[in-house]
C-alpha cells in the first residue's frame, strides 16, 4: 500500500505518523488532522512505519495494535527501543489487555475505536505538550533528532534539510556542521572561533576555507535573499547569530 500524500512542512507544524491497515480510517485521519494544522504521513504496515521513521522527523506515532498479519504491540516495543518518539495506540473497546500491555511497553496513551476525531486531536496535543516540556530539560543535546525553524526542517539523523515547500536539500559537511551549531545555539551571537570549535565537535571535516565562505554557501540554500540575510545575521565585530526561534525534536 502506498503512503498517502503529505503536505509540505509548515512552521511549528507537528508531524504525525499514522499506522493502520484500514484505508478508510487512514483517509479520515489524514483529512481531519491535516485540517487542524497537523502534518500527516499514513502507512499500512510496520515495515513502512520503520522506513518512514528512518527518513522523516516524526513527532508522534499513532499505531493500531491489530494490524493485518502483524503484532502492533511488538512494533510498539521495537519502536520504543530505537526511538524516544511519543507512541499512541489505537485499540478496540474490548482490548483492555492490549491497552495495559501497550502502556507497560512504553506507549504514552491509547484511544479506543470507535473514537471521536476531536478527542483524538486533543490527546495528541496533550502528549506532544508533555514531550515538549521534557525536551526543555537539561542534558538532552546529544539526543536531538531534528530541528525546525521558519518553516524549515533539519533532520540531523539523515543530514537532510527540508524547505518550507517540501524540497529536500543535501548539505556538505561544512554546511551541516554550521547549521547544527546555529540550531543548537539559536539567537546567540557566536564568534568565528566558537563556530570552528563547534564544527569540530560535530565531526565535520576541517577545511582551510574561512567560516565566512561556508556561511555564504549556507545562506544561498536557506535565505530567501542571500544578499539580505534574515536567518544568519552578521554581528559586526562579534560574529554571527541565527536570528530565529528553533524547535528541537528528540
């Protein structure tokens, strides 16, 4: 089964992965959540779920425990062992044992079928708020999966940058290193020496080229008008500042 079309990412728009083998339910959830400012990818199988997790920065997985020919609880356990993404289970009214087992395996919430789409949306928002609060706790920098800023999505795992219109851009080692440094220290002035040091910390190759040249190249990819940058702003005599709020994903 093919993945349903997804909307291009928007600023601060959460990305929910729906995993259910019922095409009608996938269509309903896709339509309802999309209308409520949630980006949706909908798939039918566990293998599609895992493939999507490898290539996309997912904020929450909505997983049916009774997939055709697959054990949704086992998939939830696999997902929990490999990622810290929130998991919500879709269960039947009579499946109390599945709900209990799912929560014990690390699921964050469950919704019983049939359900109100409005209630589902409220529960999704509640789980995302909890995770956002946890992401602000100290000591989690090394676990970041992605960043979002000004409609852009920067996937650290895949080293891909997704533009607001959905285009995926490749980054050189230097560009990846600089953008990681800027996103992790957004709205703070960083000197050239600090940027070089942070680049080394992120294992980027060190070139003889100056930081300024690398920044020019990065601006060409992310600025609407590289000649009048709004994201990477020069602070004369001090360095550069990534002049936009950044959302971290874990």
